[in-house]
């Protein structure tokens, strides 16, 4: 989605009123691009220590499983675990341990 088109949509949502805040956030979520592959992120991969949420799960899985890298690509901080989730505001700390499932190599999926 082009920047101007996005702004138009955000503005029209804004005009609807305060309820629009939720809508704008939804549009934002759809349009977040991964800083590594530039794909629009559907599943966020959020490291436990820094909680950066601008990298998609494809890139993080590749780093962890193929390259054996556990440092965040944005801040270089090491994380033992990374949360895979559709909600970019989530963190591992926020989740109750019963609601997350560790699969392998510190990769944790949030149960929907
Ligand atoms: Zn990516
Ligand atoms: Zn980071």
C-alpha cells in the first residue's frame, strides 16, 4: 500500500471519531514491514529481552535454525527465547506460561 493511500485511509478513519483509533491500529498492523526481508509481517517474532517487533518469523526462524544466531537483528541483544505471535504488542513476559508452547531452539508460539 502506498504511503499517500495509507494516509488517506488513516485520515478517513480518524474522521469517524475516537472509535477509529482501533481501526487505524489494524491498518498499521497490516502494513508493518520486516526490516530484513521487507515482507509485510503476519507473524511477528518478538525476542524476550528487547521486545523488538519489526522482524517477521521467517527471518528469525532462519537465523535461529540455520545460522544459529540468537541475537536480535536490530539491537544485537541476545535472547534465549523469541515469541511468534500475530499481536505485535505481545511479549513473552506478558504471557502466562500455560499459554505459550516452546517448540525448539527457544522458539515459542503464542496459542491463539
Ligand atoms: Zn522477514
Ligand atoms: Zn532488539
